C-alpha cells in the first residue's frame, strides 16, 4: 500500500475534508481496539468504536491487512507531526522529547501483531519499515538535537539508538502484566539527562 491509496480504485481527486475526518476517526478507533484486543480484533468491534457500520470499514479497507497498514501509516504520521508541535508547545526541549517518546511507545504498543499479519509479504513489511525509519528518525533527531543544544541531555546518543532501545523495552510487554515497559522507557529517557 502506498501513501494515500487506502481507497483503491478511486480517482486521484482530493477527498473531501469530511471524508478525511471520517477516515481519521475510523483509524483512531481501530488503533484503540488494536491496543485493547490486538490486531485480530473483530471488525464489528472497530465499527462500534468508530460509530460506523462494518461496510464502511470494508469500503475503505477491503482486507484486515489494509486496515492494519492504514493504522500503522496513520500513527507514523501522527507521531511525525507531533515532534515539531511538542517542540513549539513544551516548556523545554527535554520535556518535548519525553512526551514524544511516550507517543512513540503508544505507537509501538499498537503495532504489535503487524509483522505476523504481513509475514507473507516480506517486501511490503520492508517497505513499511523503511517508511517508519524515514519519517520518525529525523523527528527524533530534531528533538534530541534541540535538547542537546539546550544543554539538557548528553550528546552521545543517536536517534536510531534511542528509538531502538525504546522498542526493545516494549517487546513482549503485552504478554506479562508484571512488566511495565512505559516505566522502563521513562527510566531510559531520564538517563539521557546531563549530570549536574
């Protein structure tokens, strides 16, 4: 699936604003259901969360894989757009970085199961992973640079390393109620602070 081709078979004309809002609401609802119940959750649960009929979901996303990829891309974009917004609105670059890492953890939790669903399409999965890196590594880099330039954090960590470490702390968290990945990620982010 390529950017913007969620509605296969349509012409290339821009969608109306209300259609974009409706699709965003549908993708937000699917993401919420995926967090609670996994990517194999019944479509009727997603439809109920979004306040639409199942036919509406199938019209936008003919297969479960299409829906999962749509949610994945939607969340990558939301995470990418949040970086500059957080830098502009947070009191310090470090605070912006910490809040962005929280959003990134939310994204990682939602995407559990994606690899299994797309296992038969390794080229498609590789394309999505490249898209993920292309969109999010520069955003994380901008946040790290701003916090480093402000003297708030150490300067010896790359954005890829931080994202990879965060991802590794999130692996398997959904299967062990005694494991709090978010707490451990918070400790990781606290460890970025420069010693006084």
